[in-house]
C-alpha cells in the first residue's frame, strides 16, 4: 500500500511539472505569434479609479482595432504610480507613454527622460490646424518647460494635456440657505475672504438651533496641500517664490495675511473644521452634511458627490482678498512620451488619439475633469453631462479667465518641506506663522546648499566596482576550496557534503541575490547620487557627501534617533513586563485556561489592515474609546485628553505606539508560557530520604529556572543534555542510585558536552525520578 501511494505521488509530481512547463511553453508560443502579427509593442502607464480606467481601456482597444500591427500593454499603477514609474525608468524599461504631472515635469525634462513634441506638433498643425488650436492655450503652456531657466510656460513642449480642472469651493446649499446666505449672488459676482469668514460664522451658529442638536456644524473646511495652499496665498497677492527659487516669500506681508487668516478661522474662531491627529475627515464630514463648504479643490469631486442625497450641493468660485485678486489654481495632467521609446511615430499617433475628441467626451461625461478641448468643454457634454446632478459647471470654465500656472522648482523636496512644516502654524498652532515661514525658508536654502548640490559629480566607475567585486568573490571561493581540500573526508562524507550543498543551494542563491546583493548595492549607492528615475549606469560618485548631508543638514536625522531611543526605552521594559505578567496569568491552574490562552493569542495573528482600522477607531479624537475613558478623568484636573497624533504628538505619539505594541504581547507571552510549561510543578523527593522511589513527594514551581538567562537562550541543544544524561545514568545505574542527590538539572546551550558522572550544579534542582509501575529505577524525566 505504501509503495502504491508513493507511486501515485510520483505520477502527480511528474504531471504538475509537465503541466507547468507546457503552460509556460504555450504562453511563449502565443506571445511569439502575437509579436509576429503585431510587431509594434507599446506600454502605457497611468493611474485612475474604475471610471477613468475604463475610459483608457476603451480608447486603447479602439486604437488596437484601427491599428492591427500595434499591441498595447496598459498598466494602471493607481496610488503607486510614481513608484512604478521610477522602477520602470531605473530598470531601463520605461513606458512608451505615461501620465505626466506638473510636479514631475521639471525634473524629468532636465534629466532628458521626455521626448520633445514641438517638431511633431508643427507637422500636425500643418495637416490639421483646427485640432491643435482647439486646446486651451493656458493648458498647452503648462507643459512647456525651459531646463535652462527652470521656468514653466516657456521652452519645449513636453506633453499634450488630456484634461485639467480649475479650483472651486463646493457648498452645501441647505446649510447656506438655513444661514441666510445667497449662493446665486456668490456664483454671479464672486466673494471676498471677509464674506467667506462671515458666512462660515453664520453657518457655525446653526449649532445653537434645536433642529441641529447633536451635530457639530462648521462653516467650512480647507482642503490644504502645497498646491491649494498656494491658491489661497495667491488670492491675497502673495506667492511661494519671488524672482527665483531661492527667494522664498512666505514671510512677506501678502503671504503672512493669508496664513494668519487661515489660523484665525481654524484655531481662533473655530468656524472652519480643523481635524488633527486621528479625527473625522473633513471631506467625509462634508458628505455627511455637517460642513458648509469645502475647497479649494477641483472637478474630480463631482463623481464622488453624485450619490449625495442628504442635501443639495453646488460650486462657487474661490474667494479673494479683493475682487481684483481673484485667481485659480489649475490641476492638470498630460500624456507624455518617453525619450527612449523604440516607436516614436506610433507613440505620437497614440498620444494624439488618447488626447483626442472621443476621449475628451468620455472624460466630460464622467465628470472627472474639464476637457482640454474647448469645443468639448463648452458643450453640453461638459456643462450638462447625462446622469450628473444639476450644478453650475460653468463656474469651472469662468475660472479659466483668471487661472494661473504655478512655477515649481526642479527639486521635489520643496513640496515635502512646505507641506510637512506649514502645519505647525496653520493647523497645530505650535508656532506663529512668521517664525514658521522663516524656518521653512531656512530648511529650503539648506537643501539647495547641501553637499550634494555644491558641484557637478562624475559618474560612478561601475567597471572598477565590478572588477573589485569579482575579485572578492573569486578570493572567497578560493579560500573555501582551499579549506575544503584540507579536510580529509571519505566517499560517504563527500556524498553527504554534496547533498547538503544541493539542498541549501536554493536558499543560498536567494540569500545572495535577494538579500546580500541589495545590501551591498545600497552600501555602494550611499557614496553616490542616484535619482531612481534613471538606470544605475547614470549614478554619480559623490564620496561622503551623503553622510555629510545626513549629519550636518538633514533636520530629521537626529530627531529620528531621539524618537527611536525614546520608543526603545519606553517600549522594551513595558513590553517585557506585560508579557511576563500575562504569561503568569495564562499559566494559572484554572479550568479552561487553554481557551483563555487561545483568545489572548488571537490578536497577534490578526491581519494588519484590520488591526490598523481598529486602532484608528480607538485613538480617534472625536469618538475613540480611549479618550472617552480619559475624558471624565482629565476633567477632574481641568484639562482634556491628549490629541495623540495631532498637536500633542510630540509628547504622546510614542506612548500611543507603545500602547498599540502591547496588542501583540500575546505572541511574546506564548514563548514565556511555553517555558513555564516546560518547567512545571515537578515531583521532588524530600531531603530526609535520598533513595529513589521512597519518601513523600512535594510539588515546587521553578519560576527562577524559567526566568534564568539560560532559559532565554534557544533550546536546540536540549536533546544533547538528554542523551548525555541517559548514557551517563544508565551506564552507571548503581552509581546513579547512590549519587543522584548530587546531580543537578540544567538547560545547556548547543555544543556543551554533558559529563557522564554528573552535571554542573547551579539551580539546586534535584534529579527528577519517575516511578513506573513497580520499577523503582531512577529515570531522568524531562518535560
């Protein structure tokens, strides 16, 4: 029967192997035949939710039908678009066409990663002038960039716009009407920030009316990130930069008025919702009907608001300090072509098709953005698309008259610096806006003057590095071979050695190429400058400049060390004490203890997504159970619970992480509890009678043994202790009967040999004897 089972398993294994190789071979044949039928292969990379993904898919399928020699591979990278694009660029296999955002335009144009379109656009204008003239001129200029002057709006054309949107505020018509505010007048004439502040106050005052009892109504919500913050600063007459990108103007009067206005409404008047830490999202609260208006944001919210039934909504222009300062940010995306595409002519034809009339109409019907073609944007396809709620879509088009192109530095670090640091004043209130602005300027200038940017660096000599690496590998192999030759092994030992190497070779290959290799490459790149948007061959050698920047310029390095040390000092002892306490509880001799152990261990094996959602609810500032428990306690002291991950994060974020870390203490407790069970209440003989099998037995719990340093070591060598005891005691049975009271039991680390005539004395634990039936012989008993 066993032979039949083995034969059956052999057939199954062979079948699986044959099927696997056959499947791969058929796929290879299919791809080869497809490459013959469609010799032109293009790859496009984009992002988008299901509606946008469906639009791109339909356009690609139609292009393939009309061009039977072309096969297009479409990749929707979603939220990981930038990482996917950089990975493909670094691997030397960039997509032929891809979405190009305004943030990536300067750097990619200066690195030569984009194909300029001017010559092809000129030829297209000669053939079909009306098609090119149908694009909004401002949006076409947004994809011109001059690498020499670092200015957007001039220089070569690097992309063709697929769509764009201006900025607006979405308003809750029901709340505006309840507060006595005329939305139609705002839509017709615009409004100022003072009028916005007054409207926000009136809407917030609705909380005093009985019909709004139990709700927290706010007049507005600022959806802020660097681009939308810049829109507000523009509307006060300010900007991020002056004459060049070293001239940061956040500390000048116009920008300061804008920042102080935000602080006033958020932190002083509290008429604009200001969530910090883990709290209800402002966008969700608008959908719930608790916020009067939200912005400045673009057209992409329309599909998301399509299903709102709690209230009526519409759009209004972005306010300005004075009517002559009305301005709108534009959010835009284009299709661009890789500079290294193998089929530039076909890629350009696909580019035109993707940005053409059909795709623009589909975008308009979905309400995702404003079509880049005026003929579509000014038609009912955009102004009154089927299936969309009635709203004044013309507000988006009216804002084009005063829309503005933003100038972005080629260094992407600017958005990180301003985005991370500006919250210290306008959201958390930890610093005044002037101090905050000057700190942002100082950090930005330090970045521009960092060691990595002081000079032009030479390319890394990969040939020399490869030669040194190869020499090192050869030397290492020769040393291993020399040591192997010195060992005098017989044929059987040689065969076992070869079998051992064969068995570990898959792991060894993976370890070398997937662990050691990347580690060594990371070490090499720490002495280089590499953008991850180009092949490794383009990396520059910078010496110790990275380390100089880390230790002298990077403001987060020492802070990260401080936070890490704080976490370790707080987390390790608390975690170990908690694990020990739980282990003691879980080892209690009560009925049903195994059920409690299982329940307590479950949290350590739950999925991280579920656990993350749970902790978000627990630490939520508004309704989290943690603050609900602390609120009446802190009220006795005249204070409130901490905003764990918001304005109080500097003090309370690390303790919060320590608390969350205790969630998995069941995993560590499993190890401790197992050790306690490995050292149970064992029968020991009384000291009055040393003969095995006689005298009363007592029960003693050896917690000191379980908590000893040796206990914390791996127990892989315990079998050697057992083997040594059996051989020593059974070979000297009479001796063991006479001397068993002098023997001690002790866990031994791997490699320690056990004497046949006794064990090291340490714990004071007598040799355990077990009485089996009528046999009174001493048998070492290990649990």
